[in-house]
């Protein structure tokens, strides 16, 4: 199968199923992330298994770049974030958090991390975490920030910062919005890992699958997303995030207005007309209103 690869983690390649490109020379360090795109699905792979895919400042900056590149393109419909090696991500690189780095550097690390986590929820396309292994601290935060998370049975999740004197306060923002408060506090106060099945039970992830079915299941979800209209999905995702932060009455007011806005979209009317005519809709994938 033909491939087009740019090796610094900022390219698009024509593949759905990922195989690691090896086009860099042995004298060059491997890129921290790899990016590929095919049929609307962008795959971003954390590519630093020797350091447990730690979310160093460089890793976070590269991840942000890979998410933002052509994010408004009609060709991009969904993003999958996965990782090489047995650890999805161990969280922040603690070597960057010593006093030698200084307060200003530390602030930049956490600001960048917060920007990336917010970005995942703010971009117009869904983001899916594909987890096969350990996700701890900011790595667990990354999973919690994604719209959907599929994990293998062997995966575990933890916020162990308290054990090394650094309470996982920023991971708690995402995790505390994904699971109940008491479950979040037990994770944060004890650092004890939870299994994939417990993570599913408590709402941290959306599906647990055998390891040999992880890619198939995750790609299946991504492909189903791609069958829908891009502007309809974008409007729905943005509205969900907005109304979840509101009280009930405000949420209904917001959602009701957006339903009307959705009906005004060309793709909104196309979907209804296709249902009436018992045919498949032909999406424009353009955020245009019927009377524009």
C-alpha cells in the first residue's frame, strides 16, 4: 500500500491501520509523536516508549501541533490518540519538575498541558483515546479529556502523584468531570491503580476490549463517526461540552436553540429529507445553512 510519511511527527500518511514508519536515520532521534491520516481518520501515536511516553513539554507541544494541523479541514473527521509500548503515558516528566528548572518553566509545562487537554474538548472533531497499557497522572488526564476512550483488559489507570509529593491537581480537573467525586478522590488520595473494568464502571472509559480487538473496535467507532455530517457532529460536540457546565434549565435553553440551529444546517435538512425519502443522506460536510 502506498504511503506518504514525513518523519518529524507532522505528516499525513495514507493509512488507516498504523505501522510505525522507519524513515529517519539511526543518527536521528525518533519523533516524539507520529501522525497519519486516511479517510477522515487522523491517528496520533505517542512515540517515546523508552520514557514511558511521558508528557514532557516537548511531547505536549508536538501533540498540540498534531491536533491543530488542518483541524478545520473537511477531510478531518475524527482523531485517535494511541501510544507505542506497554505504557500509554506515565504523565509529566518528573525530571522537568525539579527546582533547578524554576517556577517559570514549571508554569509553562502545566499551562501547555492544560491547553492541550482543553483543546481536545474544544476542537470540532471527536477525539478517541486508544489505550493498551498503563495511563497514570497526566496520562490518565489525557484519557479522561478525550470524548471516547477504548481500553484493553490489561490497561490500568492511576493518579499516583500524591506518592511522590505532587498531588495530581490538574489531572483531577478532567478525571473529576468523568467519574464520581468519591471515586476521583480515592484515586487522588491513594494513588492506587484501577483496572480497565473499574474504569469502565466509573465512567473514565467507554469500552473494554481484548487486546487483539483494540484496533478493530477503535477504528470501527471512528469509521461510524465518519459516516455522519462533520458540521452536525461539530455542533453537537460543542453543545454537549457547553451544556454540561450549565444548570438544568440553562442547559435545556442552550440545547433547544442549538437544535433549531442544527435544523437550519444544509446537512440537517438533507438528513431529514433522506429519512423521509428512505435513502442514504448525501452530506456536504460544509457548515452552511439552507438559506445561505
